[in-house]
C-alpha cells in the first residue's frame, strides 16, 4: 500500500507511474493527458488543493500533496520490506 496523503492509500501493485506535477505539466502531451483524464472523470484529487505529484494506475490518476520523490521512497521502502519477509 502507498499512502498518498489526506489519509488515502492505494495498492502499490496498481501503480504504473509516479510523476512530479510541476516538472511535467509544461509538457504539452502531459497537459493534454491530464486535461482529458479530468474531463473523463479519471482524476481523484487527494492534494487538498496543493498537488505536487500525480500517480497513474490502470484506472485512475491521483493527485497528491506529497512529492514524487517521497512517494517513490515510500514505495521502494515497502517493496524492500515485503521482499525481506
């Protein structure tokens, strides 16, 4: 499980991509992707109005107030714990 902030968690195995919103939003392709996803209702915003990252799963895109680097570290930490069990 990966904690996204605001008390929300998602299954780690569902994650396809964790990206930094600020550094990728300038890309025309990323901007269009997120706009279409929003129009289609695929975005869930857990950022409390301050999105720093977005997480793509097979069915949903999540906005998080937590940086992509912190989320990646959490995901790697959880994977290492599960590997050692």
